[in-house]
């Protein structure tokens, strides 16, 4: 067993750490803009369905695999395939996770770097009494500068590496205990503020919750599923890696439910903050990745105490991003430090450095490489995002659910889920055998046929 990262000291810490992994840029930055680009209500309903029907069973499956294997995802899959007399090829799940992790960490760090930069800008008071035109041009100028994006990408990646190098127990555990409740508190505060002051709160809610059939397309469902995987950190072994440090006596199913509910609440609350502000200031909900970096600073800049609240908000976004980034690199770091006899710190530096190099492509795709397309019509950044979230994570999800549903030794499964009543265990297995993989497959097939 890989002990270099230690164990979570309680179930609560595991839930907070996994929620820290789940709650991140995916909720506060990506969810609102992808929802905006995909017509609002239809997207949100498809997303919630994907979380409930596909996401939760797979989250339980990942935690089971992690805790039963008690190693990095690659080694856990090797061990469990052997103990279940299954083909050793199932370790592909772990390898795909490492690749997806590199891709996600690379662009994640670029965007988290934006949050870090905006934290400083907020503190400097650059947004005080700003109007929407100025907020937009400030953002355009910022992402137009390769030097600045690379600088902040480097800064964020360095922070991540410093923490991952120290191991999960020492740095992360303490941080999530304070940061997660703090983030939650501020989000609620801001929702009240948006409701009270924007004058467009209901319009924002309407945009998120009333489905408009004319916006319905196979693509929306496909993207909703990718978002569900991304936001719950599923399909790439991050939750599996965290599950490996979960004490034996803790309940898995109830933990997964708590993590899923917390994550969903944060995404919806973020939408409830951002959309009313968007409508109040005549911004476009479909403004793309810049949505959070234009609408929120604009709002903060024009509210009482906005400089402080805005700084606090971007500080918390940064921390939410850090607690996620750490988990994205955990499968690769855990594997390197257990197999290759590299120290935990050396593994963390190496993984972080490789992801940093890949991230340069994303940083440059907002400026000097913005004409360059890797996939048709997609910049380097868009390609990384699409390939990881919409292809690798769902495909990883199919394999994880098939393995746990069909191949994992039944005794291992039931001993990990001993607290679960038998009807629930049976429904879980049914879901992992048919519903989750079938659903993912159908959504992918629909997209490629349409
Ligand atoms: N769940 C994170 C977010 O919503 O920002 C992103 C993420 C973390 C994706 C960990 C994948 C992962 F393994």
C-alpha cells in the first residue's frame, strides 16, 4: 500500500476533500458559461439527470475501487483485476485517468491562473465603478497577453506542486476544513446579494430552470454529461485515489451522496449569482470562458464593499481550484511514488512540470495561437477540454461501471458497501451494469450520428 500520502483522519475529512475535488472551476466558472452557451434550462435538466443517474453510481464505484485496492488507481485496478480473476487489461482505466489528468490539469491551471490574477486586480481596486465595456476590454487585454497568462499559469502550478509535494495529510486536510465552509458561506451571501440588488434574479432563475425545447439538441445532452463527469471529478481515478485513503469503517454510499449534493448546490448557486448579474448588465449569457471574469468583476466593482467581497470571492475560487488541481494530479503522483521509487516530492514536481508544459498550449491559444486548431474548429484549449471531459472521462466512466458491475468480485463489493441495504446494492449493480454504461454510450452515439 502506498502510505506516502497517509490516510484521511475521518470520514468527514474525506467528504470535504472529495467535495474540494468536485467543487472547483467546473462549478463556478465552467457550469455557468456552458449553460449559457447551451440554452439554459434544457442543459441544466440534462445535467441534473446525468448527475443522478450516471454520476452517483460511478462515484460510489470509484470509491469502492480505491478503498478495496488501497493504492494508486493503476495499481488498484491491477490488484482488483487479479483478485477478481479478470483480465489485467482493466488497468487501462488507471492509465487513461493519468492521461486525462495531465490534459485537465494543464488547462485547469491556466484558468485558475486567471482567478489568481483577478484576485490581485480586485485587491488593487481596478474594478471600482467599472462599466461593462471597460470590464470586457480589461479581460480581452489580459488574455491577449501570452506573458501574463504564462506567468499566472506558472504561479498557480507552483502553488499546486508545493502542496502536492507535501502529501495529502499535511497540507490539504487542514486547508479543505476551513476553505470549503468559507466558500459555501460566501456563495450563499452572494446569492442573497444578487437576489436583492440585481433586479433580474427571476430572469436568471428562469434562464437556468425553464427548458426551451427549441434549444434542445443531442449536443446539449452530450455536453451536459461531460460537465457531470468533470464537475464530480469522475472517470479518471481522482476520486478512486482519494478513496484509497478512506478509513475502512466509513460509509461509502452516504459519502458519495453528500459530495454529489454539495457539488450540485455550488454549481446552481454559482449560476444564481452570475446569471442575474449578466441580465442586469446586458451581457451575453453565452459569452464563453470569460463570463465569470467579466460579469462578476463588473458587479463587484459597483457594489458597496465590492473590493473586499470581490477579492474574497476570487481568493476562494483560487482555493477551490487548488483543492481540485491537487486531486487531478493525485492518480499520477500516487502511481509514480509507489512504483518508480521516486519520492512523493519528486513525483509531484515531475507531474506538475509536465502538465505545465502542456498548459502552455492552452495559455497561448487565447492569443498568438488563437488561429491554430487541433481538432476541427477547436483551439488547443478547446481541444484539451473537449477530449478530456467529453471523451476520456465518459469512456473511463463506462469502463469503471462495467468493471464494478460485471467483473469485480462480489464479496469485495459487498464488503465495501456493507452498510448499504441489499435492495440498494442490487439497484446499484443494475445501474452499473446497464443504466450508466448504456446511458453514456447512447449519449456518445447520438452525438456522433446526429
Ligand atoms: N471537479 C473539478 C471542478 O469541477 O472544477 C475538476 C476536476 C477535478 C476534474 C478532478 C477531474 C478531476 F479528476
